[in-house]
């Protein structure tokens, strides 16, 4: 019996060397907004936040390079409660305690607003 052949195979092996993965990172404006958001949210249970640095010489066990992400602590727990990381041109919000994805957002600010709505949102955002 003949086997069906997929029309488009997107496995890592089939992607050629000329494809560049589009991935945004934490920009200086994100750092500034994170600082303002954290300060405004202290009264609402936010405790601390950390942007993890990326070491260029480190690779994950699967051969990929680690990406910069943001960890957020709340007053109720000594472990980080949330992780925010870029995925393509979006930001993924993860419940870090339960390792559960909460959503994917078009902007860094909107993802933080989902955790605690302590700053007003602007109408437009740039990547």
C-alpha cells in the first residue's frame, strides 16, 4: 500500500541553511516598561522581576540556543510565578509554577497587563 507523502515537511532537518528564524528579544523599552510596571504593581502583590541573560556559548540539550525571558515573582510564593518569553513576533505568558501556557500576546505590555493591570495600555505597539 502506498504511503501518503506530506506536501510540506517543516521538521528541523528539512529547513535549509538560508531560512532565518524571526525572533524578537527584550529591548531597552521593554526593560523600562517592566520597571515601571513592577513599581506600579507592588501594591497589587508583585514582588520582583528578572530578565535572564543569554550566554552566547550555551546550547540546550536539543541543540537550540536559549532565549532571553522574563521571570516574575509575586508576594505569595518564593518561586517565580510567571515566565514571559518571545516566540516569533509574539509574547508567550506561562504560569511558571504549573508549567502551563496562559496565552500568546501581540505585545510585551499586553502580556504584563494580563498578569496585573496596573498601567494603562497604549493603543498601538511596535515590536
